């Protein structure tokens, strides 16, 4: 599979969500910037790591204020 790198410098929206019943869920990441909208399916573990990293970043921002 070809690897694509997408960059959104100032996204308007960033959402992680699921579709499906527990045990059969598909996880999605969706980003919108202007008229561009990208949705990517990914694994539950990746969603967990992403959530942990966002939490760390928010802690860092709060600590600098």
C-alpha cells in the first residue's frame, strides 16, 4: 500500500469516532480544513495512543499558561 502523508496546518475540525457495535467497531479519524475533508479508518490501539498524546499536549499547553 502506498503511504500518503497529509498535513493540516490549521484544521477547522478534528474528530475521532466509531461506527458499529462493541467488538465490531471501526475507528475513524476525520479532519476538515476549508473545503477539504479527509476520513481515515484506523485501529483501536491507534485511537488510544492518539488520545494519550492529545492529553499530554493539552497538559503542556496548560502548564505554560
